[in-house]
């Protein structure tokens, strides 16, 4: 697409972290890389390793054997593939060429700007002469045509997100709720990552990363009485199911990660045999057990793992339907005021020594999106000792949930908010509180 200048493309890519080996794919790849190489401080010896990689050469079954840490697709690449099925196949093939923890960056033209494009006749940064050019857009066929550009495909957000999801890529950045920095051209940047490890699919790693403070256990157990039927939402490896069972509760746990569920079945096999425990593989917002409970709670801050408010509404509807009259639902979250008051971005590092003497180190880098009400970022972790070193990372997209949303969700689903606390000592919820704890009751 000649209407997009080199400097606009460079501005969209300059802030990216360089990962060698990489490939920039597109007709302007060489020129763009010359500029980026200077910004990134690359030596001339390295330049030939990266530029002008051909899409067919990379994605064909007999193509290059190189695995990439970073693949960048410029806007003209997918736009020249008119069939959506073929575009999907190319993205899947590119995903297979990524190393673990590698990223794919796709630049596309905002579909909303395809009908009226600003035509730039010179790609240099200094020249800004332009004229308006009308284009014919066929949304039924998914193509756009103009005299100078010819026919190009329309690439939508839903297409890319669906392609990423089915190609086992995790979305790291997408422009839906972000201010468009280049409104005259409407460039959109999508970044997806090939996960190195997910702590939620490895029981041993999950137990190390997801800790349950003693104060948390005491707080939850204060609501439990012997004989109570308890619904544990996000039961993980069953670590908290055990103290519930030991206090005399009959527990039903729901967990979406099958590996964690299987480990829980091994750890708690004696309770399964006694029929005091039932473990179910399922989504906490979409289940139907055809019975009701005396108490329900989310293990940890799992509600924030549902970033979309519609999904959270499904959760409240589903859980409310499984509660008896006056039964209670306990929700524990990070206090959203933390993110409001500390700015749009926060980075923190935690570390602790494990029982075998090795050191666990966790670094979180989170950004707050005030429009979409998300936390987005990366959590990196490493376990090191004198003999071994292990590291991994996973992307984050958590919802920011305000007290008013809890009240409204409760009102809409037959619940009412009866208790709010700012910590496990039941102190008042304040903007400075670390936690936001909500107790809801099923309305008769």
C-alpha cells in the first residue's frame, strides 16, 4: 500500500524490543530496516540476516529452517491475499516459525479509514504534500479497490484475534481501546506471543507462583461451618480444597485447566473416595451442576482473569443460579484504586527462597488501559540454583473491576452486596487498601 509512508511504519515499529533472529516482511522492508537498524544500534554485519524475508519462503513446508524471535508483517502482505482462509493459513504457518516466547507483529490499515485515504506521493519524512483519493470498498467480498493501489483485502480485528487464538498465540497488544497515533492513515498494530510456559498448565509451577497467605486462608475459613456445601471456583491443584474439607465442608471445585485438575485429583484422592469432594473440568462462567450451595468463593483473584464485563456478567448469573437463599459469594480482588493512583504502568519484582535452596524470582510489568479497563502486560519468572536455571513468561490481560460494577452485577443477578473490606483483618475498604473484598448474599 503506497499510501502508507515509511516514516509512519517506522514510528509504529521503533518502540518494539528487538529479538534476533527476526524477519521484516513487506515491499518496504529493506528501507524500514535501514532506519530501524540505526535506532536499534545494529551493526551492518547483522542487517543481511533480517531484511526482506519472503512470506512464501518462510511459510512453505520446504522453506527456511530458521526459527524467529520476531516476525513483522507490513500492511501490504496480508492485503494481497484475498481469501480469508489463505490468510489464516499463513498466520498459522508463521506461528510455527516462531521460537517459544517469540512474537509476531502485524500492521494493517484501520478498516474504518479504507474508504477515504490520504495519498502521500513521497515517502521521505520531510515531504508532506498529499491529496485525497477515494476508494471503492466492498464489505461483502472483503476487498477495497482504488485506481493507484489496485485491489487489496480488508483485514479486520476479529479476523486477526480469531487467527491468533486458533494458532495458539496469545494477544499481547491490540488497538481496539488505544488512541490511534496516526488517524490520517489509521494504522493498527497487533502483537501476539507464542507462550514459553503457562503457569496455569503446570501444577508444580502453579503452586510456586500462586501463593495463598495464611491470613487469606483464615479469612475464607471464617465463613465455613461443618456440613456446609461449598462451591470453589478455580480450584487449581486443590491446595485450598484441603483446609475446607478438613473443616468439615463438602466441596465441589471447578477448574478450567485440565492439568491442574488432574493433579488435584491425585493430591485429594482419599477425599474423592469418601465422596466429600467433587472436581469438575469447566469454565467458571459457563456451568450447570443442577444443584445449589451454601457458600461460593473464587480461589485468589480469578474474577479479574475475566477481562470482559460481559463474561463477568455470565459468571454472576451462573453462580447466582447455584446459590441457595441467603447463601454467600466471596470475591477477593486487588484494590482497583492501586492502579488509578499509581499511574498507568507499574513494575514490581518479588523473590523468595524455595525449600530446596533455589531462588524464585517473579517480575511483573503491567500497564493500565483506562479506556478498556484492563491491566495488560507480561509476568516473567525464573528459578535458579547453583546447578540449574529455568525461566519462562506469560502475558497478562486482567480486568479492572470497580465496586460499582460489583453492586450492579449483584443487583442484576439476584444478589446484594452485604460486606466490603480492605484487607483480611476486615478493615474498611479505602483507596489505600491493598485488597478489595466483597461478600454478596443471595436475595430470597
